[in-house]
C-alpha cells in the first residue's frame, strides 16, 4: 500500500510541477505583451488587435464568474479550454492524503456572454472512454444543437487517459498488445466441444483472467482499482457540478453514461437540473448481476440484425454487395452468413496482407461475429459490413480483418494516445492508457464478486451461463460471457470496491429528482434495448421521467439522426419542456445503405441543416458502448 501511495504522490507532484512551470511562463508572456502595448504610441498595430488574445475568440485563460476552476487554453487545440480537478481518491476516507486528478475539457459557448445559459456536462459512455478525446471531436457539433448557448464540458473519468492515477495494467501499449496476442480469449468457442474439452478451455480462460487481475493489482494497486467504480465517478460528477458553480446539474450521458446519470439521480436527486440519458442502460443490473445485464442487453440485437438484412434487400444489389449473387430473402441471407461462420470454424482464413489498421492474422468465426455486432451499433457502417462479408465469401478476409482489428493493429509513430501526446506537452505522467482495463475495473467492481472455486461444479455453472447468453443472443452472448470470465477473479481486490447497493424503489432509497429526467431510446438498439428505457421510467415514475423513442436502428439516438429527437432534447435542455408521453420520432434518412453518389434524399432549411449535421457528426464519432 505504501508503494501505491508513493507512486501516486510522485505522479501528482510531477503533474503539479509541470503546471506551475506552465503558469509562470504564461504570466511572463502576458507581462511582455502588456509592456509592448503600453510602450506603443498612436494606433495599435492591426495584427495585435486581431490576435486571439484580444478579440472575441479563445483566450489563454477563461474565467467563469461562479467557477473555481482555472480554465487554460488546451495545448492541442486552442478553441478548447482544459482544467484539472483534485478529488479524494476514497470519499469514504477523506482523512488520507490520497487524491485523484480529473482531467476536464471545455468547448465554450459561442454566443455573447449575456446570452450564455450555462454548462452542459456530457459523458460519452464506456466505461473507459475518454471524454477529453470525444469532446475534442464533437464539441462544435454539440454546440450547434444548443445554438452555442452553453459551455460544453467533458472529462476523463478517474482511471482513464489523462486523469490520474491511470488504470493501466501493462508498462506500454506494446506489452498490452503482446499480452492480448499471447492470451487471446477468442478461443472461448465452446460449440460442439465434448464436456471435458469445454471444461479445460474454460479453466484456461479463467486462469488468464486471474493473471490479468494480478497484473493490474501489481501495476496499479488495490487502493486505486477499488476507487474507480461508478459511485465514485458519480461523486466526481457532483464535485464538478460544484466547481462549475452554476447550480443544478445539466447533463447528457450516452450508453454507460446513462448508468452514471441515473446513479447520480439516485444519490443526488436535489441537484438534478436537466438530465438527458441517451441509449438507456437498465442501471440496477449494472450493480446486481453481470449475467442478467448481458441477458437484457441482448433483447434487441437479433431485431437489429434482421433490420440489417431487410435494409440490405430494400437497398438492392447496387447499394448492398451481399445481394450480388441474387439472394433476396432475409432468412436465406441470414443462413448464408451463419454458414460462413460455420465454415470459418473448421477452415479459418489466413490474411497475409490486410487493410490497415489490421495486421496479418487468421480470420475465425468470432471475428466475423464481432464485426457484425460492432457494425450493428452504427448503421452508417452497414454498407461496409455487407461488402466485407461478400468479400469473405470469395476468400478475401482483408476487409473483415480491418473492421474487426483481427490480430491487433498496425503500429506507427503517429498512432499515440491522448495521454502520450499530453505527456509530451508536459501535461501528464505515468503509463499509457488501457481503456479495456479501465472498463474492467469499473464493470467488475460495480458487480457482485464471483465465487472462485474451480472444479466440476464451477465449470458446469459457467458453461450453463454461456449457453443461456448465446441462446438469447448469438451475436453478443459470447462477448458478454468473456466479460463475465474477465471478472471472475476481481474479488481478489480488497477491500471490496464500493458499489451502489440501493433497491431502486421510489420512496425507499429513491427520491424524486429536482427536475424530471428525459430518457432517449432507439426502437432497435443492439446494446441498450428500448425495454431498458421503459424500465428506467418505471423505476423513477412517470411524474419524474419521460421516454422519447427514436424509431431507428443503432446504439444511441445519434446513430440514425432525427431532427425530431434533436429538437426535443434542445427544448428540454433550454426550456425544461418535456416531450408528450409516448412520443415516437422518425429518423430523417431511413435507409442505412446510402446512394452511390452519397447525396441525401432529405432537404433541410436554415438552422435545421446545422442541427441535423451536428447530430450526424456526433454519430460518426460515437464510440459509446455498454458492453
């Protein structure tokens, strides 16, 4: 424990030292510029008047009247401002000196100060997703939706990317990739195996999970690993609300971000201002049972796959490559794809010269299945998926390998993480980011620990869980099972990570939020089915929550943009107006397979064009995932 504390204090000291140096340099530069201005006679040079220090554009520092944050111009993009917030590592024991540092990024309001309405905090999902990196890509698009009237703030949750201490179980990304290649859990293909062989395969996978758990404990320490669960992320969000200094929380969370938001509403109901939860996860299962979470998550996956097939047929052979052999029946098309997966089980396909970013590898059935599942999240990828499957049928696995990242990814000097780039700029220290490891620490820490005995009873129970998950959803069931196995030894982290243990019953542990919550669900979401949105409205009650449905495919409302959804969210956030009950919006462009010329069949006017383009940009960058 002392080693963990010393390592953390060293990292924080280095970070503070870099910031003091940066601040001093900034002050000297400002003094020099001021001296230059005062020494000039007559009119100031137009170049100086036009510089970003003096015009209405971004400033080296940004001050908000009621905020205690020191917002400085971000080194990677001066249109954004960055700040760091120090919070307790363990909120239940504030007497220690152990702290975490939360890295925050802001895209400021674009309207004059008198028209600015406040700050929206947004979480892109995950767990393990960098809010810093996401907002860097999506900030202007989010701003357009709200007429530029809000500051938009996101952050790297504790353990992630530039926030410290960072959850990284390997010294470098190279070590991480080598570990993944040498201990690939993709061999959890248990179909058609004798019971004895299935038992051995499962025990080997569990041993790998135990190894990774021990690597994480050695590299990061139990004290840090147990600190990154959702309840602590919620407390961090509350601390951010306080230092932003603008009253009740305004929040837009995607996917896992809906779990974060719903838990915030359970823990701090009196501080809920406007809360949009998009791509709704049924939050109680995050804390109650990973298995049940996996079962309910797959409720709509098959329907989305059916939508992919029917949309392909509607688009025709010129838009959907899978139809070039004449198949025009959804059931026959599905049979072709599953037959292809069966063929790969007995005849894996070597890919010696893949498209970037994949590396030479062997395409197996799980690579095909994972590629399909990943594409279902974003219908804009359906045409590429159809083309890749058609190529695979001819023995060309390059496109599938690229979609899936089979075998890892190519390496070049430009392929560095935000944390590494920030380190070069003097912004951070420590190991390279491990997004999957941060995801593991949150997901495994939030759920009840599994028993660790490993004998015939253990393997029988786990194989039964696997069969149920796969029978419920052949596309994501195996992925969920690997997630369960990955968490099988997380109970070794001691003391046990804190998780939310409320009963999710209004009037018991739940209190009405200060303002009603707006839940947003797609009709056909492969990860967060609309049933989860309906169940969450039932949890909070119809007086405290409202569901708006996007009659669309994909994960989160931005996957198939709807002007109706965008305007409903904007009206709610700006004016607090909830949509009518049972509101169902239609996506503006129904066919996921675009015309060959790429033109849109819908013509927008004025502001609507900007809003829908903002939603499209959000969808193109959306990396949210609740699995």
